[in-house]
């Protein structure tokens, strides 16, 4: 739901930002374009593997053009996560919780504060431009390192 309307990310982006592109991981891996701006919203918190996160970050960094920037948005606080300690099937893992559902499927969601996101980005070739917090989300604007 966006603005009280049921939609998809692709459909919303197409109507609101006609020059934007929304790509799946597979589409992005095949993509050869360089970008002025990449928005990575709540992607890192759902990757439960440090090596995969690092690979995703390096790929994003490489996809920026010379003056391009990347905005990362990561939830870092959520009152619902306090309840996870008592949730049947929830296991604390990495920087969040892995949950084995009754249907046999599992889910993962981490909470990434700015300092952790900053450190991950620097290790992956980014240079920080600005980092801030608003509400329950951490925001980091960065570009490919120039050194």
C-alpha cells in the first residue's frame, strides 16, 4: 500500500519517476548501465549473509557513474523486534532475527544502525557524503570512493 492504494514498487516508480528503473537482483547483475542515483531501501537488512551483503555493496558501488550517489535506507529500530525474543521459532542471528515459520519457510530481518551501515559502505568502496536518522530509519548518502 502506498498512499492508500495497492500497487507495486515498479508501478509506483513508473508513475512517479518515469525516468527511473526498478531492477531485480538478476536484472541488475546483467545490467551494464552506470547510474547518477541508486536508491537501496531496506535491502541490506534482509540479507542474512555478510559475504552476500559485501558483494551487493561492491556491485552497487561499481554501477555508479563518476558523479553518482547512492542512498541507503535501513530500519535500525522497531518495537516489534522486542517481541521476537519471545516468538516461537525466532533465533537471534547476525544483526537481527531469523524466524522459521510453521510452513517450513524462514525469514530474516536485521536492524542496521548508521555506524554499522557506514562501516559496511566504507569497506565496500564507498565514500560517505552524509549520514542521518529519521524516525526508525537510518539514511546514508554516499558515492564511489575517489582514492
